[in-house]
């Protein structure tokens, strides 16, 4: 077989030209398109991965924020509950304290009212008792009783101690006459008896003037120049009333002593004889 080398060379050249043309105008654009497509796919896959990562990151952040919100909400709720309990306890304590204070004030008011009522009853009873006693003694006082009192008055004049007697003697030595008062008019014999007793007791001529005094209850009073010697049941009742008033006052005061040093309650003192300066 005879080989035509020219034909073989021409065909080979044609094949090479065809391959170059196909590579140039067919394979290269296709490969480029494939590369571009692969690149776009890779970019999209990368973008999808990036978006997925961002979504996962945002999801994690949201989850963390949600958990933090839940913790804050729980903390605020617990704090609010604690504040509510504290405020409730404070209000209860204030209400209880106010109730206790009101109860204490009410009890104190009741005690004060009871104390005042007892004092008023005691004071009214004391006043009524002494008023009845004064009225009774005034009704029972008679002239004959006054005469007996004159004898007691004269006896007491002669029993005056040195200091009282000296003071009364100086008063009787003045220019003004002595005044003798009694609840009833005394007879002349009693006037003379009192006058003679004064002259004998003080060894001087004493000028005496006699008057009646309805305020004296069964008693006689001698007064002159600021000095007075008196005895009457009125003085005894006044002394007794003062003693009872002092006793009630001591018993109503918390800091007062209820008994004297010897263990006996103080009583009214015997008013006889009453000698004082006016």
C-alpha cells in the first residue's frame, strides 16, 4: 500500500487546526462557563454557610438574651415579692403598734377616768360627811354647852405654855381691847369668869369685848393685836378634813408614802389649843 504522506500531513494539520479551533472557540468557553458556574455555586454555598453561621450565632444570642431575660424577670419577681412581704410586715407591725398604742391610751384614759371618779367620790363624800357633821353639831349646840366650853376655855388659858403665853400677854398689853367671840350670847357670869381668868393668868387688867359669831361651832375665840387663842369643834373638823385630804392625796400619788415611819397612818391632830398670829 502506498502511503500518501502529503495527505497524511494535510489531515494531521487539519486535525490540529480543528483541535485548536475547538479548544479556542468551544472547549475554552465551556470550561470557563463551568468554572464560573462552579465559582457561583461555591460562592452561594459559602454565603449559605455564612448565613447559616450568622443565623446560628443570632439564635445563640437570642437564646442567651432570652435566658438572661428569664433570670432578670425571676430576680425582679423575687425582689418584688420580698419587697411586698417586707412592706406587708411593716404595715402589720405599724398597725399592731398603733393598736397597742391606742389600747394603752384607752386603758390609761380609763384608769385616769376611774382615778378621777374615785377622787371625786372621795372628795364629795368627805365634803358631805363634814357638812353633815357641821350641821349636826350646829343644831346640837346650846347655851348650856357653850357654858361648859367657857370652863374648858378658861382651863386651857391657864395651861398655855411659856412662849404662847408670853406672845399673848404682849398682844393683850396693847391699847385695843381683846375680842372674845362665841356662837351664842354668853351670860354676864360667863363674861365675868373669862375676864377674871384673863386678869389672873396675865396679871394685868385686860379690856375685853364680847361678840357672837355664827361661824363658830361649839367654841370660843379670843383675838387681840394679831394673836388668837381659840377652841371649837369647827377647828377640829377642819383639822380632821385636812388630815383626810392629805391622806387621800398621798394614796393617789405613786411616789408618796402611804404610812408614817412607825407604820401607822397619819391622822388628824388635836387642834386644842389653837394659838396663832393673825
